[in-house]
């Protein structure tokens, strides 16, 4: 139960560190402002307004009672009321007013005034918005009525505006300062994340210069050390394997020359096929190693690349389905080599091939399907290993050296993507490639 509530609450929270930090700073400030405002309006402003309105209505009631008293000097009562209470009074004889008015339920002044007038059993009409600094009030007096023009500050305290100003401006200032500081603190994290993303996709990046808080700087220094170690390891591996592959060409050439001196044709043919296969392995790896080290990332149109690959096969059995045209940033020749390997493998074992491409929210999905024999489930992990072959009959038919899927997997993973094998709706193999967009 608690876990479910906790999980639901986490889903409501913002995902980015900047907005989470801003929420940590801004939420207490907002809660404090709301609490202070509620306490102020409830205990001070509203109660003060009620007291002022009650006193005003009492004065008006006293005035009306004094005015209607027998033998009262009405002119004296009216002039005294106007002079000492600063309220203008107009007495309208033989006329009644309409009690219908626009009741503003959201206005504290209207609510307080309406409540107090009702408590005195007065027939009234008032308007608090017609004049800026004056409230217009009418009170029925038998067949006549009084019209009062009351200063607004007799009904409400003007300090509320000053209070609202002083409580709002500091809050805005605090949140603005928090935004500036949080931006400066999250910027180094974004730079580190972007550098990690590019490095993970195999792109060339300049030396990373850490900045920000000490913890973020430490993470940046460790990332830079890790990047240099990985690059050093990759360069050493590539140089070693390239050197070995290059050095093996010399003995292979000597073996070819020695085979030319052997008179047994069957023996020569058997050894020649083995030597050709070894040479093909070396050439394929050297070509891949050369492209991987030299090529730089570039922006290219993905759909045109696939169309160009398919057109080179000149095979009507290959169909290409795409929904839209879009650009992709990556190593074009390596992506082309990967897709070419996959489609070429399908053409060797199938007579119907479908290539589908779809642009999702954050990645590109490429699916290659065929109606060939497919790959058994237990072999789908092994086929990505270098020089691995499922069976000899397939190898003879395809002239494979067992590097195609291994190289394709390395290319996709170097771009931060993944490649998976599955069952095709056509009955054969389904290769699914996902590349981050």
C-alpha cells in the first residue's frame, strides 16, 4: 500500500534535476506565503474590515434614528453627520429604489457590508465598484430614502496592498535567485551527460573540462580518466589486431607461392580454399578497422542511405517501407556497412525481404525480415561472436567468414543502439535495430 502511494507520488514529480531543485526551494516559500496570507486575511484584514463595517453601519443606523426622531433638527443632524464622519448624505423624498444589485460574492467588503445591513433590518442597495474611492449606499426610509457616499477607507484597511507587495516581492526575488543558482549548478551536469552520450555513441569529443560543485568536478575528472583509458585500450587493441592481420599476409603469400609448386590438384584446391578464407577474414577485419578509426560522424538522410543500399542489389524481392524522411547524426559508412551486411545475408538465404524503418520519439527502429531458414533461438547469441558459423552447409553457400553479424553488432553498439534477432512474420529471420535519435 505504501509502496503504491510512494510510486504514484514519484510519477508526479518532475524528472529533471533543475525542476526538482526549484521545487525544493520554491515549494516551502509558496507554502509559507500562503500560510501567512491566510493568517493575515483571517485574523487581521477580514476581522478588521468586519469591525469597521459594523461601526459604519451602526453610525448610519444612529443617524437614521436621530433623523426620524420627533422634534429633531434634521438639518443639524445631517450637517453634524457630514462634518464629523466625512460622509455625504442626500435625502430623496417620495421615491423608492430598486433593491436588485450585482452581488459580488468574492468581495470581502460586499459580504461584510451585506451581513451588517441585514442584521439591522435595513432595506438597502449599494455599489462598491462604481467609484474608485467611494462606496455608494442607499437606505430606504419609509417612502423616502437616504443616499450615502462613503469613503472606501471607512470600510477596509489600505494596508493590505502594502502587505501583498512586501510578501510577494521577496518571494519572487528568492525564486529568481534560486533559478540562477540552479541553472549554474545543473549546467555542468548537462555538459557531462552530453559528453558521455557522444562518447558512448563513438563520436569524437574534445577533452572534457570539469566545472561546478566539487562533487560534479570529481565526476567530470573520473569521466575524463575513464575516457582516456578506454580510448587507449581501443587503440592498442586495434593496432595489435591490425598489425597481426597485416603480418599474416606475408606467410599467406608464401603459402600461395608454395602451393603453385605442388602437383596434386585436389590437395592444392583444398589448401587454396582455406588460404582464401583466411585472407578474406583479414581483409574484412582490416577494412572495418580502417573505417572505424578514420570516419567522423556526419548528418545524413537515413532513408536515402537505405534506398541506395537496396538499389545496389538490383533485387526485386527486396521491398522498402518508410513513413517519413529524416536526418541522422552518425558514421555513415559504418551504418551503411552494417545494413549492407544484414541485407546481403538475407539475399543469400531468402527470396523475399522486407526492410522497414520508423522514427519514434527518441530512437530510430530499423527492421529487416526475410522468409529464409532463420536462426535457431539457442544460436542467436553465438552468431554475434567473431568468426562463429552456425553450420558448414550455410558457410559454403554464403562464403561467410563469420564476421558480418559481429561487425554489424559492434557498429550499432558504438552508436549507442542495440540489435536483436527474432522470428519474422514472413517465416524467417527478423533483425531489429534501435538507434538513439
